[in-house]
């Protein structure tokens, strides 16, 4: 193998290593938002569109079970959820629920302070559905994951 071939091979290997490093490190800081529910919730998977329908009060039943959506007070996770899953801002989302509550008499999603409180609530309520960061839902026996969405850093 000639000197030029070795250099080309070395450049290729360096480029491959750098590309692999960049690909691997790009996902390191990425956050994952998961939609979770009580382990007895009648569905095993859910789409983004169904999540949006649930959190806008347009879908209230899953088979014969009343759906009980749970929102978080935590502004960081709530902001990501509302922007990514509902496609709006927190201000518009809350204004929507204010109008819907007074105009239609619909009850807004239940509020919990934090992800651990959401998980505890979901473990007790069959129709409950909520959202938390992916790492917060790991190894929890009373819930199941319905949807996972990467939402960046």
C-alpha cells in the first residue's frame, strides 16, 4: 500500500471516528418526554394527535374508561409538553381552558406539582394519563409508557 493510500485511509478513518462521535454526542443532552398512564389504562400505545385531543378535552373516553388527563405545575416540563404536543404556548393553552371551563363547563386536566406527584396519581387512577421526562418514568411498576418523544435539550 502506497503512502497516498495510507493517508487516504487514515483520513477516512479519522472522518468516520469524528462522525461517530458527533452522532453519539448529539443525543447525550437530548430530553425525552414520555406520555404515561396507569398500567390498567385500556390502550398500550397512543399517537400525538390523540394526546392533543385528550389535553384539549375533545376526547374523554378510551373504550369504557373515562380519561383523566394530568397537567404539571412545573413550568419547564409543562412548557415543552404544551409546545411539542399541543402546538401552542402555555398562555394560549391556559386561556383555552379558561374559556372552555366557563363556556362549556368542561373540567380541565388535573394539576400536580411535579413528576413524582403525577406518577403517584397515575398509579392510583385507572383512566389517568400524564407526561414526565423519560428518565423519571423508569422502573415504575404502576404505570406504562404510551408514547415517547424526543424534545431536544
